[in-house]
């Protein structure tokens, strides 16, 4: 599952990192992105073939939907079945994207029933390129709503200590195939939707106020000094954490 994440890097930094070609969108950083909010994604332009960095709404609205009320339920797409499920199968074939994240948040449940929020980021300090799907839906007023969903898979051994599922983090060498910049069979794309190696991630406890959508500031990804996590979940945050 992926229900919250942060992206504090500027659009200009992301455009350079992902080699996008369109004018850089004006989009503010957010340390607590939630479903139905607008966030940046990387897509392949169908006409030019170039990568574009665009702002889309989180929570997929399938092209055939009659309204957008169930978009929040489609914030995630499970990798298993993604090629067959009606909500995702067309987007899987034609409209795949990358969702940049500096880190994602997840909650670990303790034996006493309490929950502790964690941030998870790449150990090399670079942004994650999470596999996603996007759709365009024509609203009743004729305007197009473009939305996306985050693909999840079974957790690796480190993430499993927090939650049984995690976003699919794609390495740079497969971005071309995922975005459709080079030919790839559906079965080959499905093989990409696996957990990343545990050693590529850092995880550390953060303040539980991240659970409130109204909380959004650069202090959110800092380590919570009051938490007592197991050693495997108490990494030092990357240098970009303020």
C-alpha cells in the first residue's frame, strides 16, 4: 500500500533527473501528498515520444467511468492482476508513467495496537521512480481530468517489517521500457513489478502527525526522537532531510 508520500525536489531538478523535454511545470513541493491531490508524474508524449513532466491528480479515474467519486479507491494498483482488471488493463497497455517520490510513508502496528509512522527512501539519496498508470477522463463540463495510480507489490524483507506491501521502485535501466520508449511485451513489463532490493532502502520513524492531511512542512520527514524502533528500521535519514 502507498497512501502518503513526499516530493520536495523542484520541478527543474526532476526535469533534469528524468530528462523530460516539456516546459517545467510550476508545482510547489509537498511533504505530505495525499490521494485526490495533484502531484508530478513522468509520461511519454504519444506524438513526440519525448518524456514530459506533468501535474496529474492522484486517484485513477478510468476512461469509461461515469463519475470520479471512486477515484480515491484507485490510488493504488496491485501488480498482480493489473493486466486483467478493468480499471487498469487499458492503462497498463497504453498509459504507463513514473511517479517521482523522495520518500513514502507507512505505518507499523505494534503489539499493543499503537501505530508508528515511518518514512522510506532510497539509500543513494536520489528520488524514487515508482511505477504508475495514468488516465484521461472527460468530465461532464467537457474538461479533461488526468489522474494516476501507484503500483504496489509484495514488500521486500525490510519493508515487510513495516507493511506487507510497498510501491514498485523501478531502476533507471528499465524506464525506457516502462514508459513505452522501446518495445516491450506485457509479460516482460509484468516481470518488472517486483520489490526492489532491501539494501537500496532506508527506513526511519517520523512524527505521527504525518497522518493528518493538514500537516505539511519540511519537518515531517525528520526522525522522531521519541520513537523506539527495531534496529532494522532506524536508519539515518538521507542528507536531503532538513
